[in-house]
C-alpha cells in the first residue's frame, strides 16, 4: 500500500507558522480551552479538570453521543464517535476495499477522498465540480459512473473547497438511486449548517445514508480531534466499531468533554462561525468585484472557503508562492487537482480578514507585472 504525498498539508506545514495572514485555513474562527469551558457550568468545568486520562468507550462517550443525536434528530445508538472525520474516511474506504470494487468521489475535493481508496487498490471514479456549472453536482453524471461494482458514492456539502451545496431534492434523488442498488451513500457534512442563502438539511434524515461530520470546520475546534458518523444500519455500525478498535481504539476522552460542551452550546459555537463567515463574505464580495480583471470566482453557498481562479488560466502555485512572500497564505489549486484555482478561507482569520484583504489586494494589483518578470 502506497499513499501519495499529501500536497495540501505539506504546503500548509511549509508556510503557516511564518505567515501574517492565513487565508488558506478551512475552519471557522478559533476557540481557546478556557472559552469553551466558560460555556459550561461549574460542575462540568470541575469534571473536566478532575477527568481521569483513561481509555474512552469505543463508540464514544454516552453524553457526547446523546448531544450529537439531538443535533441530527436520531437516536444515540446511530452515533459512532471517531477521531475526526479523517478517521471516518479511513474506516469507510477500508471497509469498501474489495477486488474489482470502485468508489465515486468529487473532483476537486479533499485529497483523502481519492488518496485513501487509491492506496487500498480501489478503482476511484470522479465526477466533476465544474465552474461552468457553478460547481454543482451533476446527479446524472454521478449515476452514469456507477455500476454493479460500485461500493460507495461520496458527496460533500457544503463542498471543500468550492462552497457549493446540494439541494434536499438532489440528495433525495441520489439516496433513492443508491438505496435501490445497494450502494453506500456517504455525505461529508463537516461544514453543515453554515450556509449563505439556501439552507439544506442533513442527510442523517435519510434511512440509508451515512453521514460524517466533525468539530474541526463548522465548530472550529480542530484541536479536540473529535468527529462522528451517523449510521442507521446496525450491521454497518458494528463494522465501524470493530474497525476503529484496530485504528485508534477510542477517542481523546478529554477532547470528548470539550466537544460535548460545544455540541450542547452549538447555538453559540456555530453562531460565531456563521456570523463571522457572513460578515467576511460581504468583504470578499466587494474585494472580488474590485479585482475581476485578474480573478474570477463563484460565490460559495455554504462553508467557509471559496475557490477563485486566475483569469489567465495559468497554474496558481507561483501566484500562491509569491503571495506567501507578501505575508498572505492561500492554498494552491493543484492540491485539489485544479491547478488554475486557489482556495481562500474567509472565516478563520476572524476580525483580521479586512486587513488581510487589503494586503492581498496590493499583491493582486502587482501580480501581472510580477508574473511577467517571472516568465522572462
């Protein structure tokens, strides 16, 4: 088994600690441990400080599972807590691996969507998230890619990096298709429920869909390393539980306490992300309008990232490298198999976002001349 280089994390590791304005980040505005604890009452804070650092329960702490179940409107037994959505992806792809099997995933998309199944010998088929189609999922294209050997179809809504979303009707149609053919439908919802217009429901309402989510993106608590799966099928849940006993045994029990606080106070935590994203997206609207000669974009419908492109059609990596030298970190599109684009996060920088755009605007104005000198 061979995993290809993780281009995005390599890029971030090389730059993000020595940068002034990090616009490559894909999560909401951050929290400190103290800020999260202050959302809880004195009894919970005391429990956190006196918590014994032992193994947790393989399915996750009961209180956390109940809080997650309440968010999704399902029973607690449908919840499997995992070490971030990344572990959920490993479990799902591992269990899908079989001789001759294939999975269907989006392009562009988060690198592990394709790297994990490819490393396990799964044929990986891609449906396009194209700017010509406003980055929308073409349900007909997805269905045409499926055959008798398709184990899993993965959708990501709101989508990373484009911010595109699927409508409830589109999700219903895909669910009907996969259910009839015995294909597992996986909905990656790490940015739900952050929307900028049309809101959509979680796929957890659908009886044959598998949902993965975590506390890293919409909840903006990546340091707790906690995620979850919503699964209505008991036999699948047993397979997930068994698989993760080999991978991670149990969760970060301290992180689970913080995660439960955040989940029970989700109107505050998610509200902070939603308001920050709303405010900063308005700034980004004006910025992109002012630089339309150099940059193109499609306004995201959800999440906290956009996926602009260079109107010249050139590879955006040199553009991103030059921006980093000016203190602005972006994520080059080749990390998502779309080289002329770059990912821009508009929530993690919080109140600093307008200043970041001012700096970025100066760079964009200078880029045509800079690009000419680089190619000379």
